[in-house]
């Protein structure tokens, strides 16, 4: 049995309770990593009381919780991260604690004395953030980024040097490393995102904000489900669960012109990309609804006839099937009797067992050497 993760984070004789979100009783992963620890050891004692701090990509709010006594602004693309951060700040500092949260596409219009960046996995997301960061800097701003060594590459340093200024890295500690950048290139420049490609076979123009899943090209799992798209009679409501740029839902909008379409994702960039794609492809109208939140928490029970799902197999940097399983459980609740959940996934993930246990049935609708499309029907 794997060990339950510790929840007390300590630094300079103080300690804070930090939990991941959604909270799980026997959680085996901590809500912070060695890169958070190294960053906080470097900066926590140096930030003066009146200085302003911008925090980017703080996974579960460890940085915001430890630095909550300062004037902190916090930017993240993820609904889950924001929930975790709010919960951890409140638990440690009480309900009155203020947290200035912004989403990844609308940044505050002020400059900061300190900018603390947990490096995102995606190079595109970092590029977009560094373009936006320029207008939040003054010449004395201190910029410190941190990451596990495996996620801090030569091209990361080059990107900082190109967009922000001279940069260098620290020695590694517990496999984490810091990057320090000088605020030199302060002339504002527009981010090159969202970027665009065409899917002529489906008459769809696809626009992707930087942080969206499979931002550069069509994902091969998504492509497989588009090729073998469900044909179901009497579809009044169709859901694209974990919609990313919304391609599955938009294809459904083309093929089921009478149906209502609902798009759900926890990534702000995903929802914004899906909305943009609906507009750009003239599919945007009152039968489409976009929901930014955790899985199907905000969906109406017994309301959907068809749910399309290409589930995530990781949360932030850790591989995990718990979100996929949460999506399957909530799909069962959200489908009406006779409704179907269609899941495309890597064969080796073995989701047929979870669907069988939940729905009492499942079928392989299509498969190839890498992927499987599973369908499960709600019979009661
Ligand atoms: C594998 S991608 C699929 C994206 C899109 N459907 C496609 O096929 O290109 C999984 C999506 O699930 C979203 N996601 C992850 N966790 C989620 C959660 N708890 N609630 C809703 N969406 C989530 C991710 O942001 C991502 O867009």
C-alpha cells in the first residue's frame, strides 16, 4: 500500500498545512514539490512587506499560502489549481485572507517587484506568459523561476534571454533548479497566441490558446474519435467532457444540428479556445454552452444523451487516472437512461474495467494498435 503523503510544509521555523484538490483521504502525493521548496527558500526571507509579488502556475497554492502576508497576485490557467490555492490560503490564514486571482488570459495592469514562476510543462504556455509578463515588469523587478531539473531545458533559458533578459540557473538541489532573469526587454510585444491550423477534412478552422491540450496539431486520439464519430438517434443534449479546443463538440454540432451542446473543461484556455472555435466556424449560437469547472460538477443529472470524452491521464506533472475515473462516475450521473458515454484512450490504460464496474456494460466500438474507443450505456 503506498504511503499517505505528508501535508505539513515547513520553512524557517514556521509550518503550513497544504493539501491537493480535489481532496482525497488517502492521497499519496504532496501538494508541493522540491521546486516549490527551493523557490521559497530563496525568496521568502527577501521579499519586503510593501513589495508586490506576482505568482505564476502555483500548482496547489503552496507559494501563495507561504507568501500570503504579502501583496500577492496569482495567475493560473487551471480551475482545480485555483480551488486548491483558495482552500490552502483559507485553511492557513482564515477566511479574510485576500487572494488576487487572475486567469491566464487576463493579466493585471500593474508592475511587480517580484515575479515567481513555476515553469509550466508546455513551452508554448511559457512563451505566451513571458510575452504577457513584459508589461508587468519594471527595470528593478526580480524574476525567479523554478522547476524540477528534467523540466528546465536549454531552450527554456534561451526563451527567457530572448523575451526577458540575461538569465542564469542555480545548482540543482533535490533535483530542482532555479532560473534568475534580469528585467531588460521591457518593450511590450503581443503574444503570438492563439495560433491556428485548418482541418479541411472536417471544414474546421482550429484556433488554440497557448495552454490548451495538443496546441500545435490534432491529437491522434481525438483524430481517431473524429474518424469513428458516434451515430446515435434522438440526441437532444451532447456533452464534450474535457473539451480542450472543443473539436469533438464542434464536430457534434455539425453532425447533430438540432442538438444542444455543452463543453466542460477545467482549463481556462481550453474553454476560451473552444468558444473562439465555435465563433470562427460559425457554429456559435444559443444551443452551445461553455462551462469552466471541475469535470461535470455543474451539469444537470439525467440530462445528456451522449458524452464524448478523451480523458486526461495526468494532473499537472503527475500521471494519474483519478480524474478520468471522476469523469466516468459523473458521466453516469449526468446521462439520462439510454444515454451513452464514448471514451477514446490509449489501449493500455484499461478503462474498460472502470466502465464495466460503473455502467454494468461496455463495448469496444473501434480500436487500432494504439487506441480504443469504448462505449458504455446507462441502462437504469
Ligand atoms: C486529453 S485532453 C482532451 C482535449 C480534447 N477533448 C481533445 O480531444 O483534444 C483532456 C482535457 O481534459 C481537461 N481536464 C483535465 N482535468 C479536468 C477536470 N478536472 N475537469 C474538466 N476538464 C479537465 C484538460 O484541461 C484537457 O483539455
